[in-house]
């Protein structure tokens, strides 16, 4: 079907905080199963862009469509769209008073109205998918950062979203914990999950992304498949940016 | 008169009767005081401008004005504008208002200490604000407020004695009547005090057990 | 309507209650420090023989309703010991004894929150325990205790109204007397409530000002 070709369409998003124009007209489209990675220096609006997509930060201008339905200006229906658009945060934001299992269950029961039994089964399955089934009974404070982030991915997955937004999912993690989270994300990408990822992990960007979008000054400065960005001399700026990170990371 | 006979035949039966009234006052006021506390805290935090102001005025008035004066207003004052409560009802209302106002301060403080990310994550999952407040923010806030709330329960036990000042013959009142009649002030009020100490200590132990039961690793008390 | 002149007639009588109420509050705060601070030191640094009786005192005075304490001392203990004290003195003393129980716990917490390093450093300079407590620990802990201690003010103020029960001529007692004389209820009670509320929040403002005056940089009031 023609309208279903793109799962998500983002059109001309603008956002300013006071005098600070963070986003100055960002547009792109996402096909089912694609993984888009957003890179760029800090403060170029990458995280704000993700929050504009699910309206946690309402944009000043511009529109977002999910499956041809408008997400922006959707009033109370925004909660329906937020179920369909998962989000994983830099600082996990696991619910501190709930065990790993209950963190995954709570929205299934309260938002989707699933029965407790069905929610439990589903939550356990998602925890298994991210390798956290054995930790189901533990509270967030008892988990390492990497484990907490995997639980938060399971929480997003459990809603069966059409797309998941990853907002710097490994930036708060030590390097050795970063890997376990990136592994889970790579597997998800391979299984055909549609993902938008803001990250500084260039190895992940180059190996997993279908497309890299390089942001600068609130706009998408350049974009393309990793192989093209890294080889085509026309994109030397992106290549330099990526190279600088690869050096720091030592790989 | 024989001391033992006085204790067993006069004082204890009187205190027992009074204790029943005291327990009724407390057990009626505590749950409503809790609900009012949650309501006022949520109203001040998430309500519209009018709700916010109303809740704030209630808290400031009740905290600023002596509870005894509040009871006088409810029992002696309101009839002059046509609202008549029994002494017992007026006491319970006064205790609910007082307990609720103080509870709301603890709960509101605890809600403010719940990190923003909790609300953001809940909304990202598609919860409405109300759902997020109910399932994520409040359960965390109430846990954190529990030490404060338990203090207020203990105050409620002690301040329930003020009901006697508006003619409810509860524990202190029955003690006073016996003491005046038999001229046994020290013995009687020590006995009354022991009953309060027992209630307070019992409540402290119960609250500690509740806190332990609902404790969550990593969530700091208070 | 003759309500307004009537109220104006009685208003000075009501206002004189402010002085009485203040007297109760101030003597209670003062007694609270005079008795409560040594109790706190006893609880932190004292032997078992000192700690246990103080613990019982605190438990007793915090566990009993103020009304019962007033009755016990006014009708029972003081007359039984042969003291013939006025209702005001009994009210002030009982509020003070009870205040000491509460305030000792504020001081105790503050003393315990001063880092152990301070004591070690003081002792390393050759100070004995008492000297270290007096010149190093107490100056710090008093500043830490101040916000908590200020918060006792509204509690004691509202509790002072219970002295109505033994006939101290403070604000609430006077308000009730006026009500009994005039049969005007709500305006009188609300006026009394207004005065209490003003005294409450006004007093807190003053106390906060003092707190800010004696604050030391890096010495957060958040320590309590």
C-alpha cells in the first residue's frame, strides 16, 4: 500500500527554548525495519528531536505522522500514539518502586488493559529477549546500569511499538556495560524492529544503521548509508566527525 | 476508699469506656485524613489555579490555627450560621482536617522529590497524567512520606484528647471525671497516660512493620 | 448593627491574650533549650546510667497528650508536692518540660550529624572531650539544629492554646470568655484564629531571618 510505505514521517520540525533555536526545520521519513542513527555534537538538537516525535516536547512548528495519522495536534489521542512509539532514555527512568518485571507489566495492565496473567507472561517474554529474565524480581536500585537499560528496552518492547526511539541509551554507562546494551539493540535491528537512535557510539552507527543522519545547528546537515558517508569524499565532514570518535574510543 | 477497689471497680471501667470512644475517633479520622492528605497534595501539585489556592488556604489555616480553636469553631461557632454537628462529629471533622493538612505537606514534599524522569517515562508509555500520578508518582511519594505520616498518626492519637474540651467523654475526659469525683488526680492521669503511651508505642511498632513491608531497595526513607 | 462596636469594646481584652500566649511560648522555648540541650549531650556522650533515664523522660513527655500532662501536673503532681502555682506557671513549665523532650531530639540529631573528624581533630590538638564539645561540636551543631528548632515554634504556639483547659488567660481562653459574655461566636473565634495565624507565620518569618543572619557559607541548613 502506498501510504504504508513509510511508518513515520517527520516534517519541518522547529523548536526553540527561549531565544535558543534548537531545531530549525528537520524532515525525514522512516521505512519499516529501518534503523536510523542520529549523530552530531552535543546541543545540536538530537534528543529534542526524539522528544518532539512523541510530543514529550511539543514542537513549535512542523508535523509528525505515524502510519499516515497525525501525531502532532492529536490532543488526548497522543497517549495512543505514545503506546505505538516506544522510548528508551539515557538515564533509563525505570520506575523506582517497581521490580524489573512490574516495570515491564505496569503499562500493559494500566494502559493496554491486559489481564494480570497475560501481562506477566508478556513481560517475562520481553525480559527473556533482553537476557534479564533471571532478574525479574529485582528492584532498579539492585541492577547495574546495563541491566537497568536492558529492562527499560524490554519495557518499551512490551508495548509492541511500531518504532522505538533510543535517546543516548549508553551515554550513562561504563564502557563495559555499553556493550551488553548495544548487543541487544543490534539483535533488535536484525529482527526488523524500526529504530531511531541518538548515540555517540560510532561503531554501532557504522555497523547497524541503515542510514546515518548527521545533525548540525538544528538541521540534518548530511545523511546517507554508512558505507557511502565513510567513503564518498563529498561527505568528508561527517567522516571526520566519525573518525574523531573512533579515535577516542580507540577502535 | 480501698486503692485496689478504686482501680478495678471505678477507674478501669471508666477508662475502658473512654478508650472505646478514643479509638472510634482515631479510627474514623485516620483513613479520611489520609485521603484528604493525598487529595490536597495532588490538588496543590496538579490542580487548576482555583484548586491550588483552595488547598493552600486550607493547609495554611489549619496549620496556623490551634486545633482546639478549630474544634471550637466547628462545635460552638458553626451553629450560629446554621450548621450543627454533634460533639463527636465535630471532633472527627476537626481531626480529619488537621491530620489531612499535615499529611498533605509530607506527601507533597515527597511528590516533589520524585524525579521528573518517572513522569516522563510513564507518559512515554502512553499513560495519561492522572494514570501516571496514580500508578507511578503517588506510590513512590507515599512510601517516602510514610515516616512523616506515621508521626501524624501518633499526633492524632494524642490530640484526640482535645475532643473532651468540646464535651466528648473520651479517654482523657473519663479520666477527668473520675479524678474530680474521687479526688485522685495523680493516680488517674498517670493511668490515662499509660494508656496513651501504650497506644503510641503500639502504633510506632505497627508503622515500623508497615515500612519494612513496603520498603523498596534504593528508595531512601524520609 | 451593633456588632462592630461590641467587638471593638472587647478587642483590647482579646489582644492582651497575645502577651500571655507569647509568655507561654517563650518560656517553653527557653526551658526547652535549658533542659533539652544538656539532655541531648547526655544522650550522645553519657553513660548508660545517664542515657536510660533521659530516654524514659523523652518517651514519657512525647507519648502523653499535652492535655493529660496539664491535668496531671496542675491538679495532681504540683499540688501533691505542696506547690501552689498559678495556672500560667504550670502551663509554661509543662509546655517547657514537654518542649525539652522534643527539642532534645533535635539537638541530639544535630550533634550526631557533626562529622567524627571534627572531634578527632579537636582531640589531636590536645583538647579534652568537654572542651572539644564546647568549642568545636556545639557551635556547629547549634547551627545545624536551628531550622529544626525554629519549627518547634509553631507547634508550641498552637499547643499553648490547650492551656485553656486549666484556665490560663491566653488568647483562646479570652476568646471563649468573650463568646460567653456576648453570645457572638464566629467573629470572635475567627479573630482569635487570625491572631494565632499572624503570630504563627510572623514568628516563623522572624526566625528564618535570624537563621539567615547567622548562616555560615557551606554550612547548609539542609543538613537536618
